[in-house]
């Protein structure tokens, strides 16, 4: 439930986190646009999807930020007092879910695309991952907007089923494909899955907070902060690691490209490829 009132500290905390997410998504997208020529064309699809994800997220955070600012108002001088819900305005949590409905399937597309698998394997993976991701988000929404903790709990459990299925596919099916990846990127890709697990795991925990008897407005504030941090890691940081994988794979695929790209650095490309095996 959206709290009736926020203390000044709570208001500022949410305000600053929402603002930070806008900056992170927007400038990650800008960085990736500028960096596209630094990878081979066969990996540019993956990065283009990453740019779209960060762009969609930045857009929705502008909307969330606006919605937050008009939903909570204060009469105190200098804005240092309590903020209460404005008459006729309500914070719209729907923006998050529309955002996730679009971006979560795309994050999985991004990962599968950078692997550059055989077409058949790729479509098999996406055929499983994309609908499961959409189902997970769609099932979470009725619980998220419900003031009733039983409803919240039931939809939370329903949504966890496709969530576990996605993790199963990522950690079982995808492992087979990892063996065919260049040796330089295997470690990074494997760690990327744990980053995904850790950051995606924050969402159901943040969702649960209102059920854990944490005082109303605190639970809501922690939830907003949790979703915000998770969105930065799961989209922007994730995109930068995908970009790194794309760059390392480009170098491994085409030594001439690697030589041109690294010519301003001292080390020879061949010697560098084994030294760059870290995230
Ligand atoms: C960029 C946004 C991302 C990666 C969002 C991910 C969201 C989830 C993994 C949400 C999962 C949920 C559950 C597993 C159960 C409770 C309801 C949700 C939707 C919060």
C-alpha cells in the first residue's frame, strides 16, 4: 500500500534514488551508443537491445519520478516537514510493471544474443525464457497493487513459479552453451548469471517487505530503494558486462580487429587476451 505520509527523510531518500536511477540508465545508454563501433557487427544486436532496455527504463523512471513528486506534497516552509498524499493524485506503481514487462524479456534476449548461438538453440532458449519472464511480471502486479496481504502473498507465490523456471533454464540449459564460448569469456558469462541471480533476487525480497510487519511507510520506502538499486544492477551494470563480453568475443573472433582496437595500448593483442579474463 502507498503510505499516507512520508517524513522529510523518507521523501528525500526516495527522491534521490529515483533520480540516481535516471542518471544511471540514461548515461549507460549513451555510453553504449557511442561504443557500438568498438565491437564486431555480429554482437551489435545484443548491445542495441541493451541500449533499448536502458532507454525504456530511463523513460519510465522519468514518469515514476514525476508521479512521486506530484503524489506527495508538503505545506512546511522549505519542505522540511512531513509529506502527505496530494488530493486527487496517487503514486503510480504501474509504471514499474509496464517497464519490467518490456525490459525483463529483453534482458534475457540480450544475454542469449551475445552468446551468438546457432539459430535453433537460440530460438529454443528464447521460446522458454521470454514467455516465462512476461508471466512472472504479469502475475506479480495484482499482488503489488493489492492492500490485502493474503492477495499479495498468493500472487507472489504464483509469480515465483516462472521465476524459478527462468533460473532453472539459465543454470542448466545455458551451461551447455557456455562450453562453446571462447575461453576468455566463459568465467565472465558464468559470473554474469550470478549477478543476474543476485539482482533479480532483490525484487521478490523487496516485494515481500510489506508482509514482514515492517511499519507501513518504512516498508514502502525500503521497497522503492530496493527496486531502484536492483534496476541499476540488473540493467545498467548488466549491460556493461554484456558489452565487455561482446568486446572480448570480438577480439577473440578477429585478431586484426583486436590489433586495431588495442593499438594505442602497450601490450600486444595476443598477450592481452589471456590477461583480460576478469570482469
Ligand atoms: C529491470 C527489471 C527487472 C530485472 C525486474 C525483475 C523482476 C523480478 C525478477 C520480479 C519478480 C517477482 C517475483 C519473483 C515474486 C513477487 C513478484 C515479483 C514480480 C516482484
